[in-house]
C-alpha cells in the first residue's frame, strides 16, 4: 500500500467538480485487493484485465487465465471473479470461455443499459499459432483470429456459450483481430442511446506486389464493432486504415463524452510519430472518425502498452496506464477537463512494475482500477485498487 502522503498528487484537472483522487481509506472501504495471482487457481499467469459494474452493483473482474506460461498464445481461458462489496473480496474463479487447448481472450465486457444483461465479446485463435504467423497470412481462417459474443442475465453468475460473429465484423483481407481489451462502451445519451460499442484492432494484408510480409507494425489499425439490439446482431463501425507507419493504432479504448461524442484512445504500436498514445473522436456513435488518429503529446510518459479511458458521470475524463516511457512500470492516472485535448497526471498508484489496466466507476465517489502489476515483473498479479474522489464542500 502506498502511504497517502506519497500517493496523493492533486492536479488542477480535478478542481471542479472533483478536488482530488487518492486511495480509499477505512471510512470508504478497502484500499486494494488481488483477485488474480499467478500460480493460483490452475493457471501459470493471469493477464488482460477487464472490469464492469452490473446493474445490481456487482463488480466483475475478467482476465485471461494462461495455463502454462505468460505467452500470448497457447491454452488460454477467459476467467471471471465477482465481488459484491465493491472489489474488496472476491467469489470463486469461474471459466467463462474455455480454450480447451486453444486461445480465448481479449475480454471486452459491457452492461446493456436497456436490459441490464452483461455482454462479453472475446477473440479466439488456435493455440498452436502465433500473432506473427497470423499477420504473415500463414494461418487458415479457422485457425486464425475469430470473434465471439456471450451474454449473462443473472448478474454475471452464468454466461451463454460463445457465439461466433466473425463474418459480421471481420472483412476479408484482415489477418490479426483483437477486441478491446478492457471494458466496452454502452452509449447512454444522444441519438444512439443504448448502442454497445467494442473498440478493437486488426492488421491488414500488404497490397499486391509489396515486399512486406504483413508482420510490419504499419499494417495495424484500429476499428470498432457495435450492436443496437443488446448484442444480438453486430456491425462494423469506424475503420482506421491509414497503414502509413507514422501512426500505428493498436489496442483501443473509448469513452462517451458529456456532449455525446466518443473519445477514442489507442496504443501506438511503434509508429514513427513522436509518442506512444494516439487519439481521435467520433460524432456518430462510432460509425466513423472525425479525423485520423494523431499523437496525444500530453501522454508521452506512457510506454507502448494498452491503456484505459473512463468518462466519470460527474467529473473529468480519466486515463490509466504505466508512466515510464521506456518500461512497463509505475501505474498512474491522468485526467482531462477539456474532452481529451490535454491530460494532466493526477496520481501514481505505485512505482512497481505494471502493464495493462481497466477503469470502472464504482459509485459517485469511488473509481476502481484493475491492473497488472508485480514486484519483479508486471505480470505477477492483477490488483484491484480503489480510488476515492474528493468533492468540494457546498
């Protein structure tokens, strides 16, 4: 646990309506918990956290349970633990989508605002192939990246079997495909209220005659898939297809701003632009982008890694990621009061190793961060940290 005197870094971004963000203390519940620890529960490593709060207030913490190693491919399940006390204690581990020797992962959960059902979109590939092989076009479609959806109507206790939606959301010619990771988005106001939107990324095949293999980072791009009927049918939304190598959008997250627009944040996978984070906006519920992705220079402290964005219900836009540009360590929180045009670092959670993260608003005064961390490496545990939001006195 970080002493409050060291951890509380108050920035002007929280002047109104919030005055500070800092670790919760005894009057606001627990500070942190560890829902996943490597070597426990039958898995070598847990990675790729994603979290949502259900309509009943239950916190759901999803992850990839990697059976034999920390590698991104192999025998990998999507697993879940539930908390009914705000993330302080956790129920038993459950397998939501079993790999059975193959790879199931990249969980992107969202709560349908109309029905309250939990909708989970995930990705799949054969456990015997790698991302590099898929990007080079060496893998059949059946063994390559495919997309599935599941649904829970009982507060996350049970989920339906994975149902494939690849044909609806993956165009011919795409090779790699990854949903999220991290929570998906439910639009709660504006003309597309009720829409479920999953930020994602893909890779494209090189043009005919090119000497490239397709493994080059320039062929990565971001996109979104969306559903207007609670996750029953799915459509392809915006597609970033610049493939110029200047920006190389990869793992992507999104938040709906108070004015109804979507703020979209992406990992820059070794683009030649000066920065590791990219962003853009959508004004039509994620069907198109208002401009191409561009480097977000106020997040230059972030390394090449996934990050999470969350628009508070009454407050600023938040972003979480490690804060050392050359290493995955020192998980931190940034805030923006101008709809993502600029960000200010608000809080460093720890100086330890850290990698992927996901943000969730627990209630009007508390935010949760589910993130990978460890003492000797970033993938030892997945921790849930509770942060209390100060509000000015009336």
